[in-house]
């Protein structure tokens, strides 16, 4: 939009027809390149594995696409209405006084040359108007026949535009530029550009100094990147000096305590066959220096398979004692004993139940659990249901969280002794948890090390067939940082390739496209280095900033490159015309972007 605003008065003052087409021809390519690269930059941001940021980048890309359509369709429509007003002779009262002030300065210039030159060599009306056009600020274009009326309206009736005669048109142009330069104020953008910036850029030493400064800044940025840190603490997302933020900072400094669990995917696990492998998984995770342990080195929290196994050992001990007392066990000789001994009744029911079957003849030779701690595979799920039914407190302590949840058992009718104490098999737990507690997690690098250790163990057992994954606040909040640098590099590479391809396809100049891509990449490195020097942590939010910085950088770089390519003359002249045409809109666009971010 700033490109159109800045080029519109210039086009109107130099073109008498098809002004809108000439305006879009002059600025359309630059706007198209910058808008497309901005869109692709936010599309590349969707590569980051953060759902919220993916949604933000996708919505922003859609918004920029709509904005591109509006810039090329809606805004030119308003410009067309303004052109219609100008050609109809209706004045814009808001700028009339400003126009008269500008005309006063330009009229003085014309008077100076009219009184100074009286020979027969002159210029035409149109040449004089073109020479004067740089002084006009917000006025509509005027034909030579309308000049007398315009000057009279600005209270300069003594000036009459006849065909002036000058000895040298080039002398007129040089003097005009010199007077124009004097008219600029140092504190304005145009004044800084014409008085300071452009003259300095004509010196070779200044150019070398700029290049060396850019190279030094690039090296400093590499140093900053080497000292950058990764992370976003929980306290960073809360208002500074608030009570919750102070609490989290204190907790991280002195406690840094988090719960976690290993979730077993029961649908793909044969629990009876892999019960010892589950123990190995828990023990190996327990070796981590971040897991809270007891004095004997065991993890502080016992899990459901341990408690389940201990309970079955107790049940098997009761059956063994009954065998010593009664010999062969059957319903007849145990009926009176089970009345006063509910644990023996439960143990007998467990021994009789396996799968969907109820057979008490196997009580004398079957064992619920053997000496090695292996639970009987035939009745594993029946025993699991019995443990859940009769040891609700230990089930809650284990934090197993079986899913689907097990329902309360119902005994059969008293008259049907065969199925009175039958314990049906529990449905296979699709999900179950092994709890742990973590400590020593003071900062993001430490948490990332913990996640890497636990995740590597979990993935190793998953490859062996014991499908599982870690779960907890550290994994939910910080695991995204494990591959953040990889996704950041991939995103920047994709958007850089997009920048190169878009510019190459639109202007058919791979050399210019390569220079723009190189400059934008150096800007991205410098931004990342500044973040490291300013102790701004690298996190998904700052990663999106780096990715979109590529597209934003292209917006300004492409404008300058296109203006230079389309200018005529020597290198110095092309550079000067390029800066005259692009310096102000680029600064305006950059300042507006800065204000929006702030």
C-alpha cells in the first residue's frame, strides 16, 4: 500500500492517460513478489509441530492472501475514483493550502529562469511543466492551458507561463536539482536521503565501510547464535511480578518436581507374556538420574503389576496353607473353612476361574503365581479382575487408571455353588499407567535432557513390541523443543527456496533472486544472533518470528532490487534513482510493521 501511495502522485504528475495502468505496471511486480513471499513464509511456519502456531500461521497466510487481492482490486478502485475527481476539476480541499505553498516555491524557481534567459533557444511548455513537477506535492495534473488559472488561484497573478527560452536545458535541470536539494529539511526522510545518504553512497570508502560493517555484524550474529538458549519457562507466559509467576519461579528454583507416567498401549500388548518385560521397562526408566528413588534404588512409586503380584502371592500362600491342613482341596472340605475366611474363599475362586471357565478340579495343581513371580497366564485377566474387585485401595494407590474402567462384580445366586464365586476375565486394559516422580528439572536444557533419556528408553521398548509412551507435564510442554532446531532449519530452507523461485519466475533474473535470497538469509542470521545476545530464548514463538522474518525481509529487499533493475544510467545514477523511488515507502512500511509488532 505504501508503494502505491508513494508512486501515485509521481505517476499522476507525469502521465496524462492510463494513469492507473501505469501505476500498477510500475509497482505491481514489487507488490506481488513481496506479498507472495510473505504468504509462503507463514505457510512454511506450519511445519513447526505446534498445533496453536500451525493454526496461527495458516490463518495469517489466508489473511495475507485476501490482503493481496484487496491491494490489487479494492485499493486501485479508490485510486480510480480519485483520478476521476481530478480530471473533473474538483479540488481536494484537505490539500489545497499545502498545494499553494508548494506552488509558491516552484513559481519562484520559474521566475528566476524567466528573468535570466531571453534568447531564442527555449523549451516547450511541457518540458517546463515536467521540470516543475517535482515541486508539486498533492495537486492534480494540469495541462499547459490551465496554468494561468491555477497560478491565479494561488495568488501569483504576476507570473504568466509563456514559452520560456533558456540557453541550456541541462543547466536548468542542474540548477533546479540544486535548488530542490536546498529546499529539503535535514530532519525529514527526503532531506536525510538527498543531503546525507545518497552523497555518502557515492564514495567508494563508504561502500567498503558498509560491506565491512555488514560482514562484522554477520560474524557477531554467529557468536550470538552460539550463545543462544532454548526454552520457554512456565513463568515466562505469566505477567511479570505476579503471584503465580513468582510461585513458579520459586518452585523451579527450589523444588522442580513433576509427576510423569509411562502409558502402556494394551491393545498391542500381551500382558501375560510380557509381564517381566514391563518390569524391565520400569526398572530401566528408574535408573535415570531424574527419577525419584527409594534408599534401595527402586522408583519411589510402586505400580499396578507389582501390587497385583504381591496380592497374588498372598492368595497363593492361603491356598498352600489350606492344602497342608485339608490335603486335597475341593468345595466340600472347604465350605466350612471359607465361611470364616474370606481370603481363602477369594483364593479358591481365583484358582477355579480361568478365561470364561470355572473348574475347581484344577485347584490342587494350578498355581496363581510361581516362585519366579510369573502370574499364571490362563487366569491372568480373571485374577486382574479379582484384584480390582477386592483390593480397591491398592488399585487406587497404583495409579493404574485402567481403560476401559472395570465395573463392580456381582456374585451369583446362593443356590448355584458352581458359579457363585466365579470371577470373570477382565477386559484387556487398552491403556494403563506406570507412575514416576521427577526432580532436578530447573531449566529447559535439563528438562530436554530428561525427555531425551526417557523417550529413548520408551522408543527402544516400543521397537521390541512393548508399545508405550511417556506422559506428563514436562513432555506436554517441553518435548516440542527436541526437534525445534531441525524444523526451524527446514522451514527457513523451504521459504528461502520459495523466495528464489518466486523472484526468478516473475522477473526471470536468477542472479537478482540469488542476491535477494542471500541478503534475506543474512538478515535472518543477524536476527537470530541478536536474540542470542539479548538473551531471548529460542522457542516456538521466536521460531515463527525467524521464519516470518524471511518473508518480511523480502518485502523490503525486493522493492529496492526491482527499482535498481528498472532504472537507467550508470550504476551511481541507477542507485540514486532507486533510493529516490524506494527509500521513503520502504521506511514507512518498516515503521508501520514495527508499530504493529510493538
